[in-house]
C-alpha cells in the first residue's frame, strides 16, 4: 500500500499548526540556520513544539538543512543536527554532501531540490548514499519522473506541485552570488530573475524594453495529481516557506481534496500518510491567493501550442484572478462588466496604456461600480484582475479548522471489573479497568453511557463507535474517569508507537553520476570533497562561494535553465516560431549586462556574466 504525502511549508509554529489542522501529512520548516530561506528560521524549541503536535496525527516534520556549509561551520552544523534529532525531527532536507561524513545520529535524510535531481543516474546515486526521499527537479516532465522511478528502488519521490518557480535549475543559480555577493545556496537569493530587463543585441539595440524576461509564472499541478501518482511521486510539495498562514490554509485544503480523490478512487492501492480528519469551513480556491498566473511548466513536455508561455513577463507581482473588463472609468468610479461579485476592501489590478502594472484598493462597491480612494484613468475594455478578495480573506482569517482522531470505545463488565477499551484510527489500542460492582438497571442505560463517553472536551479526539454495557448502571463519575484514563493512555501509546525513519546504509562501491564536478555542483567543504572522491570523482572545482576571484567570474554561466527566452518570445531557432531574433542576445538592467547562450540540442538556455557585470 503506497502512502501519499501532502507536504506543506511552515514559516513558523503558527503556520505549521495551520497546515496540520487543514490536512497536511508533513510540514517542512527552517531551524536556527543552514536553511535556504534565511528569513524563515525557528528555534530548536519551536521546532520541538511543532514536532509534539504533529506527531499526534502521524504528521512528519522535516527541517530544511539545505544550504552549503563552509569548513569552519562543520562543527556547528553537526551540533545542530544532533539537537534536531533530540527534538524529534523526522528528517533533514539537505544539499551539502558533507553532512554524510559528519558524526551525526542516524536521522533520515532527504535530497533537496537544490541537489538538481533531473536525471535517473543522479537519483540512483543519491539513493545509494542512503537518502530516503528525493526531491525531483521542477522542470521534469511526467515521463522523466517515471524514468527516475524506474531507476530507483525504495527511495520515495517528492515533487513540487504548487508555488513559485526558479528560472534556473535549483542549486545551479550563481547570479545572486556573483553580482550581489548573496548566495542563493546560502539562503540569501537577491531575486535577480524578477527584475525588469531590456533584451538587446550585440550593438546595444533594444529588442524588448523593460520586461521581466526571466520571471516565471507560478507552478500549479492541482489537475495533474493523478498523473503524478501514476508516475511514482509519493510526496506532493507546496512551495512557500515565507508564505503566511492564509496562503498555506488555502493551498493545503485544495490539494488535500485532490489527493484524497485519488485515494478514494483506488483505496486498495493508496492511503494517506497521516491520520485525522480536518473540518474545513471555507471553499478553497487557488486563484484567490498570491499568484503570477499559473503554469504546468514542463510537466506536459514543451507545449506552447495554446499560445501561453510560462513566464510572467509583464510583472513579477501577483495577478490574482481575472475579474472582467472596465466598461467605464470616471475618476474615482469604475463601472465593470464582470461575473465577479466585488466587495468593499477588495484589491484590483490592471495594466495601463504603457503596459505597466498598477493596483488599487476598492473603498466601496455600488452594484457594478467600484468606488476608489483616488482618481485613476483606465481605458474602456481594460482587463481587471482581483488580487485580493476581502470576503475570502476574512473567511480565511476566521478559519478555525479542527483536526480530530477517531476513537472507538467498548465497555466490558465481568468478575467485579469495569473495563473500557479504546482504539483509535492510528492503530493504538488500550484498556483501562476499575474494580467496581456493576448492577443491572430497570431503566435504559446505553444512551446515558454513550453520552458520558462522548464528552471528550478539548482533546484531539472525536468519538466514533461506542459499544455500551447495555442496561447496567455505571456511575457517570466512574465512566468519566475511565474515559480520561483511556485517552491519556492513547496519547502515551502514540508516542511509544510512533515510527521514525532512519538514514539508509551507504553503498560505498556506488560510482558518482560523474567523474568531474564543476563549481555548479556546489562542493563547499572538505567533507563533501571527501565523499565525492570516495565515490570515484577525480576532478572537483569548488563552489563559487569558496573559490574564484572576481576577475575569474567573468564569462561564466550563472544560470542554467530549461526555460528558453527565444521559445518564449516565439523565436525558436528550430523553426517553431515565425519571428527572428539576432544570434547574439543580452539582458540589460542598469549597469548589469548578461549574455544569453542557447543550447538547441538540449533545448536549454544559459545566462552568463560579461565584463560589465561586476
């Protein structure tokens, strides 16, 4: 029976609780360092608090430990891993292979998306090192994921299904490090891919002016969950460790339904990876939260036949949901032609005559007229987007989803003993007993007994089946005491029976996926270098973070991407677009100048530094 896991981001304890209560099977969060989102750190104590609550539902807690580690940090990293192990963390999501040569407990390890797993050879190698879960690259097609599944044995496959996309292969983006001294592989990405660029030729002539040419739309595979399952994906990951609780509530609730639908259609093959039923008091809608427009990216192969690209070239900001067109604009009053019911406090956006993105908050709604706080000039026919639905946001703010574990009770009487059996959906079984004589009653007692057992108060449990003792009188105080004892015993049983995964055994004879590693393979410390050499690597260029001076960084690849700007603009060199572009192309933002190189055979693009990039 395959377990399917919905994996949610958690910026902090409160967001983790929102994810768990709304149906996540696992959460991932940062600790006090070494996580690839430096703005999303949590103390060991807070991580332990999340673990305690999560494990009650069989929800797993993964800590992102996926930055590069420098030699002088190895001892600190080692100590932190030991502390996380003591806190009960289920697994570490890691990039740096030096961790495998540290003196650490046998904690389960997951290979981060920063490991750039887009080939079956690399996936098989990482599995041979003992990784229990592999996060495949977001650029992969369904067929490529299936091939990785065929080439691996027992490692679980994890795939992103929703959220922001990096334009570069994850882990292979050095542009922030080279241009700003801020390493994306150290959690300090400067978001250069979201900047506006001019596309220019070798003579500086502007071909495209001031567009966000490297900014991608947001990932959304909610309608491809079934295909992902068939391809071999076990864990479905929502991106967003910097997102707030409302974003996480909405996304988790939406994907919970999608995954549960797959399970319901084949219950003999699939099951949830955690326990407990969440009661959601709103209708989830992915369009209502931050999004740059959605894309399947390359999951369905390279298909642009529908005329839609994969980039959000006009703006890197949230577009939200399409909400009709402007029928008339008169100062502060906009009359709209729209099926959408607007609300006071909504946020709307549009593109002005020059193609610039603009947004404004709605003060008041009068029928199909929106009253704004300041005058605007929007041409008739302009498409409006709703970037914030005030009514929906209020519902999410007020959402108090509860997650409960079903427990069945059975009362038994015999030999001067009153026994209460309790069994929960997690598989825990306990029995509590009191020495008490129970006499028959001439009045019905079953309903009364069930009522006493159902009073479980502010616990994580909900009562399922109750088997009573028939028409026998049992003092309510006695039965209440047994109920409390049974629930406390179930809590203890869950802690005792909780199953941890552990780091797999490393196959020391397994050859590395390549005998040569470049700076883009991110070897940043002596332990990582040791591991690779032990697995047959003979030539290792250290990561840029620990090698090469500024002069040596000119003319090197700082982004490697499956996204191709020629293709996006309808100018593919393979003849798939009618328009033509000059052979040599550059991206320019202020004094920043980046050269583009196109590998048509591999259908990839590389972004390189030039002499003017320092």
